[in-house]
């Protein structure tokens, strides 16, 4: 697309998870984007691809809030379409895991309330992606091929490795089960991995993207950060432009976010408001100046700053590393089971990591149910990350 062509991004204030208020914001979002009938036909089957990373209570702000999902599902059902709710959470993709996540995140109840169906199809399919830069095909959850339309329903959160997780990265959840871990192994470099995330989003073809920004997460997201009131509902036909708006709301320079950098390089968006038409409320009323943004876990912070031979030596001392807090650990072993390079071993029900083989994907921190994994960053790395 020509980056000068403007994409509409709807932004509306909503300060609490009151069902009627959220539903009103959802309905107005559709109107701001041209009306629900512009995107969905009656009798369509629509997949709401939520952010359901792991078993977390709604108030933890890790996952799409059930009230947000309920309001969106009910709006689509009232229009006359069918709704399936799903995601491929972290870890193995099986029925028992899905049941546990749906229940813990409050999604099972809202499906019962609305008549929406929960996805329990754990098969995977290969989807061609001719326009992909890194991935010409992806192994995706089969439900993608069984619906007429896909809507991304993300959570506004910062991310310890990618700085920000929004509408684009939300679609990483269509990759089936442990295949996600294999992508980490294959693409440990930040540039390659962020390009892969854009490829996956393009292959998934969401017709719309909604973002739950009523309460978001700051700091060490996507699961170990702190809940933060933001009070906004964002929607767009373009996940790329939506992420630009969302990052500006939390005081983050969009061009610093790896996925947005890749989108700019690939002419999917400008990374500014030059190609965005805002509709709804004034964005200035939502901007937060003191939102806690994590330092990006890049492996090439010295690139362009020092000669290559010296960079390779210094990077050994600059790399962040996972630190396991054994006093908090409950010995579940999720970190070891989901470690892509398999360098975590459970010894006396406590994790021990071989840092020589660690690829710094930090899946261990993302999936720890008790937040018993911290990320230790050398002081020099912290200073360089701010440059």
C-alpha cells in the first residue's frame, strides 16, 4: 500500500469494565470504521483471536479482559453472525490446556453468556504466505481455515523482549502450540523475529483489530508487569496503524518498537500519524507520560556503535539472562517444558539454566505462573539501551 493513504483508527474513552459501557464503545468503534456491515456479512463465522497467553485472572491484565471479549462477541452475534473464540496459548496446544486457560481467564463464562463457541480444534495446518519476508508458510491453528473472518483482539501491554505487544504481535498466537518455540530457536535475532511476527500477521489476514486498553500492562510484560489504568478502546482495519496509535498513548516512540520498525521498512505504515485518520475522542486526553517501558532485550545493541570484532566480544558481557527465584518457584516445570533450546533442567524441583545455550527468548519468564523468573541486565546494557 502507499503509506500516504490514510487508515482510520478509532479511539474511544472507556474507563472501566462495565459491560454496557464497553459494549457502547465497541459499537461506536464499528461506526467510526464505517459500520459492522462493511466488514461482516450476516451468517459469517468470525474468529475472535484473543490474547490468552496463559492461565491468568482478568485483573492481572495479562489477557484480553472477558468483559471486552463478551461485548465484542455479543455485538457481532446481535448483528447475525456466529462467533468462535480462540487462541493458541503458550505451551502445548491441547484440549486440557485450552479448557484451563478459558476457565481461568473468564472466557468460558462469557461464551456461555453469549452463545459464542470456544475453539477446541487442536489440529494445525500449513498456510502459504507468498508475501512473507522471513516466513513463506506458517504452521497455524486449523480454525483459521474454518471461519470466514478473523478479528484480532489484543491487550495493550509492554513486552520485555519486543518492547511492545499489540495488534501485530497478537497474531503470533495463531501459530500452533510449540511451533512458536521453534520460531524462537530459528530466529533469535530481534530483526528476524520481528519480521516473522509481521509475516504471521499478514498471513492471518485479520479484517479488523480491536485493542483492550481499558487496563493495560506496563513494565515486564507480557505477563510479569503491572496493571495500569489507561481507559481506551482502539480499533482499526490496520493492525500496523493501530499499534502506532497505541504506542503513542503510552508515551513510547513508535519507531523504537521492532515490529513497527519492520512495518515501516516494508511500507506497511509510516510509523507516524501522517497516514492515520483518527476518529472518536481526542488522543491527547489519553496520553500517559510515565508509563513504564522496559529496555528492549536486543542482542545487537552495539551494532553501528563499535567495530564488529569488538561488538562480538562485548556482547558476551552485555547479554541479559534469566534469574530463577527459587523461593517463589513452585516446581511446576513449565519453564523447562517450554524452553525452546531445552537448556533448563529441573533439579530437586527447581530450575537450573545452562546460559551457554540460552537464546534469550525469555519464554521462561512469560510462562511462569508465579512470576518466579527475573531478567538480570548488566548496567552497561541498560545504558546502551537508552541511546
